[in-house]
C-alpha cells in the first residue's frame, strides 16, 4: 500500500484512512464528508490527490506519441493548456480517462488514475516506438498533488501562491514555492472553480500548511466523490471501464475522429454507425435514500439498465445516481431503482445535478 508524502499530516488531523487504488488515502476528517462537501460548494477545500499518477513525456517525439496513443487531439490546444482525453482498449473500452498538462513545448505531464499508472506508462512507451525521440517516465513519487477547489479557492490560494491562483481554467503554469519549482493546472473534479498544484515532496507539508492556514478546509475522498457525482462527472471503474466506451458515457467530444489512428478508433466508428447503447443518464430519487452501483433500473417493471454510481446529494437533499440505460430512456421519464426488492421512484434529469456556485 503506497502512501502520500502528506500521510503523517492526515493522520495528525484525525483523518479516516482507507485503501484507494493501491494507496492509503484520507476518506474524511473529523468534520465529516457532508461538512467537507458543503465547504467546497460554499468556500474552499483542499484535497490530497497525490494518488493520481504523473507520467512525464518529454522530447521532440512527445507530441506524436500522445497523438498516436490517446483519443483527443492536442492540436486543439497548445503549451500552457490542459486537455481531457481517454486511453482505449482495441474494443473501444476506456482503459483510463486522463488529463494531459502541456507544460512546455516538448514537455507533457500525463495524469492517469491511481491504479492505471503502470498501464498508461506502457501504452505511452508503445506509442513512442517508431516516432521521434520521447522519454516516458513515472514521476509520481517525486511530487504531491493538492487540489484547491471551491468558489473562494483562488482568492485564498492567492495569499500563498499568486501565480498558481491566477492560472486560467484548463491552463497550465509554473510557480515557485519556498524556492522549489511547481506546476499548476486550472483543473479539478468537483464542478467548482479551482486548481490542482503539483509540488515537490520536499515542500508538500509546508504548502499544505500554508494553504490550510489561509482558511482552506481539508477534505477527503468521500467528499470528492459526492461532489463529482453532483457535477455529473464520470469515475473510472463506474461510468468508464471495461465494456464502456466514450460514446456510452456521453463523452464523444473527447474523440478526435479526423486526427488519424489510435487504439480503439475502429471499434468506436463501428459503434457510432450501429447506434450507441447503453447510454449514460442522470436519475434523481424521491427521498433521501441513496441509490447504489449495480442496482437495476426499471421501467414498467422491466430492467432497462443499471446504476453505475449513486449517493445522497448534500445540496439537493435527495438520492442521485448515474446509470447506463437503454437509449429510449430520456429526460423526463419516470423510472424505478431496485434496491434489494424495494423500488425507489426516480426521474431522469439533465446533468449536471448541481451547477457550480455563481
């Protein structure tokens, strides 16, 4: 079990630690997931997301290696920008969903999910074969990643690292903290504004202390999950994974059909031509009882799909779920969710469930 460089800090704060993607990470602090969730929607929180991977791809062949391996088209962006993209299996299944930070002309930081880092490294090295020179290296152990999120995130971070606070949404920039070079991206996973800061492990504790001293509330992975669910954002292993393509998940916009070949492209073309099924929908439940993953979704007593993620929404005060269902199930439909023989009434609704703070 791997640990973050902030492990001792979390334990000193009384965090409840849980295994996640091969890492021991904080689920919540003594204030609890609900309070941490509300703090992100109302003010600002900081998550330790060091379990995410960082794969440095550098050299004159780096751009081409990424283009041959991932679904999106880096021609849409440029240095100093971040891009959401997918790594696919040959059958179109999403092996991982990834953020690429374009740090400098021939330098990229690829950010995979925790348990998928080794597979992403292998895929990128394969993509570099036959192209220009590209070095692919796992730099995860050298840094911590802190996600500062919420409507007051930038205001509070500005007292610690003004350059980091100023990075635009989906921008990438460098800044210095205690004399150490750091990288920041205007990205996150909460539906709120915010940034993610990659800082060397040598200053991770000092950076965390400075951010929390500025009034940013520590939050664990429990709140991160309820926040992303309210925002309608997919989680690998739930809305993405084996047997689930970007088209099933409603993420066809990450597929650059005209940029050339990449793993899984032919399968996606065939799926698009045949008709996509199932598709991802949002369900809002009557009452506070939370739906759970793998519960059947029913229409007129017949199963039409399954829940992929479900929980209680602290903002809406009711249960919400993402579900893969038959494409005939559309917004406004009334369906049921089978919870161990008890059917919960639900409505199919537009996503996201909750929009970011105005």
